C-alpha cells in the first residue's frame, strides 16, 4: 500500500502512452533490457508460475529472422525497432514450481491436465507481457505489441530446441516516433464494460 | 517516451508490491473503482479489442455470492476484502470493433473463427487484468489475484444474461495486511528465462 502516484506518472504509464508503429533513433542497451526483466519479474503470477520465456531480438540478424514470420505490415515495425521481444510461454512451467513455489507441491496440481497447463501458461504469460510493457514505459521506453505473425513458423524457428515453449505475442521496444501513430481509438466510460454490485 | 520513473515508484508498482491474503480496515470507494478503470482502459489491446468485462463485487451480498464459487481457502480472501472484481472476457468482443477500432473493418477478421476469438479474448483480457492490478497499485491500493474458483459455476451465476462472457480470473483489492503474507517466492535472474540475440 502506498499513496496514489503523481499525475505525470499516471500519464507516462497509461494515459499518454501509445503503441508505436515506427521508431526514432536511439539504442536500447542490454542494461535496459535487464532492467525491464528485473521489474517485470515481480509482477504476480499464479503460484509464482512465471511461465513467460523471452527472446530479445536485438541484433539486425535476429530482427530480420523474426520479421520473416510476421505479416507484411508488421515487418518494418520489427526491423526498425531497437529491439523486439518474443513473449513465449512454457507449457511445462510446472516442472519449475518445486523451486519457484517451494513451500507446497504445486507441481502436482498441473501434472494431470495439459489443458490446465495451457490455460495457466497463456493467462500468466499474458499477464507477464503486460508487466513487460508497463515496466518498459516506467523506464522511459515505448512499446509496440503485435500478434500478427505466424506462431507455428516462429516457434519452429526460435523454439526448435524447446518444443514445450509456444509464442504468445511479440513487442517492439524503443523510442516511439510520434509521426507513426494516429488519434487514439475510443476508450469507453465505466458503465459500458463494468458492473458494480 | 519519458524519463525513467523514480525508485519509490518502481518499488510501489513492482519491487515492493505483494499479493495479499487478508485485508486491513478501509473502504475502496466507487470513485477509486472508477479511477482504476479510467487508467486501465488505456493499456494496449490488439486492435483496441478491450475484451474484458468487469464485475466489481463490493456489497457484502455480492462478495458472499462470489465466494461461494471459490475454493475453500480463497473464500475469506474475497469476503474479507473491500472489493473483489471478476475479470471476464467477451468471446464476441468483435461485435464492438466497428466503434472501438473504427478506421478499418476489424470485425471481419474474427467472424470466421471462434478459436481465434477465444485466443484473442483470453490474451487481451489477461493483459487488461494486469493493467487493472498495476493501476490499482498506482492508486495506492493492493491486490490479491486468484484463479482458484469454479469458472463454470461463476459464469452461470454472474453472466447468465451474457452467455458470451466467461470468467478469466478474480482479484481482491484493498489495503493489504502485511501479517497475511510470507517471504517472497524466488524471482530468477535474467539468464534463467531470457535469451538475448
């Protein structure tokens, strides 16, 4: 529990932040990538599952390799960014629970059902993807998340040695070019998608 | 793009925040609930899908009704909190895209495949659930997310009039009782779950 954060902080994290389609010059250094992880890893996941597996494509070679699996209009959003990260999910995350959640036998909750593992991996790696974006913004960076790519082809290329890992979404990170975005799409008032009982 | 936020802000959002199991006295007012929505709604979703449908259980009656669908150990985490929110997802979210994403016919991308709609609703409502938790923390509140409940029973009770809406997870919100948590579970170093190419 803390005090409400200041208005400029709320603007940077939520109200003024946008998803960018093109990127200004400026590198994202390895230390910034590590700093994003060192924030996002503290975001809550069910039973500390931490199912996200991240591949940071930072070299020109890695970005070109990744862009080949994207739909046409997303390719330049990848190759033109300082870094584009693949948010994957480990469908066998439960094998890590003996050390990630050591005070009970959480692994046994998941051994019997691949469907349960898949749902948990998808939900919790998506949560982690959101933590990643807000951590990047908190560190002064901008994001450009995308799901327009061939998941199976990407997985065969980047996770060939980890067949239990599947891609969830990808996200370019850098310094967004304001010229690459349009007016913000509508954000509805509370009553449209909320009920208060 | 902005400057990196201050260390205390990063602590409040990520490093010092915890998932609480019990709650101190203190109401969460309707204006705080609206304020959470008015931040989280700005978090990015694919094609501005905004598939989350939220039911805020704030009255004692609503919390008791919700707790009936939870596993035993989660019931007091719901009834003892100032508010517990159901994060649902609309599997027919695409019907809203003509006004949420008006500059192209995004609705047509989803009409042909229930599987595609389900994956998008699950991914993007999970992202929104993470935005919800970080928005609550940004406003000085604590969270206690849970997935230990009977989804089908909850849906039949709370979404009987919206059969296209399914529960994703639930989250208590309030002022966390430090006595209700244990030491933090491990958070791995970068190299464990990340690759940099």
